[in-house]
């Protein structure tokens, strides 16, 4: 089960290079239900995500590079590329700050995952988060993959 909230941000932290960064590329084989392939640095996954916005099922299966390369070529729509920075928020959570590249350059989203719905609902976002877009389907990567640019 994945429980996460997603936010727009007003600024990117100045000390971004102090935090771990992962390079992510992903494509969607299906968007309802979501079936995605992802390269996360040098790791490769096939992911199934159930319906929902803040809470939904998620299963990750490891892939070989060869399987990923084959499946990404079958992806529908836009291939999404982004840098993901892992930033501690000071309250025990990790902010995953996604800075999109390529077609979605200029888009910056912050995601925070939680162990329970209650914790997600009571989360107090940092001051540099501007708008909670958790329930706005336009900010789901699967929907961004279908957007005509």
C-alpha cells in the first residue's frame, strides 16, 4: 500500500546538491490500471498501481536492464524523466523532490510518503510547499504521460 501526499513548491532548496539524487526515467504500458516501467539509477522495475490518489495499492517487480529496454520501447505516450532528491523534512519524513526534465522541464513536485492515513492527514508541510495537489489527477505521472505537449 502506498500512502503519499504531493505538493507544488515555491522554491527549490539552495543546498540541493547536499542531498542524495536519483535519475529516473519511466514509461507507461497502461494507465488504468497503472502499469509502469522505471529506471531508477541502475535499478529497473515494473510497477502496478491500483486506483486512488492518496492511498493505493502498489507492487514493484525487479527487471533486468534488457527487459526494461524492451518494455520501455512499448510504452504509450510521453516518457517521463526527472531527478529525485531525498530531503529530510525534520519531522522524520523524507521529501522526494522531483525536478522534471525533457517534456516537463520546469515542473517541480514534492512527494511525502506515510505509514498511515492518519499521519498523512495530520502532516504539516514545510513553508516552501505552496499547494497540496494530492487529489489533482493532473499531477499523477501516469496522466502526465498522456498529456499532449
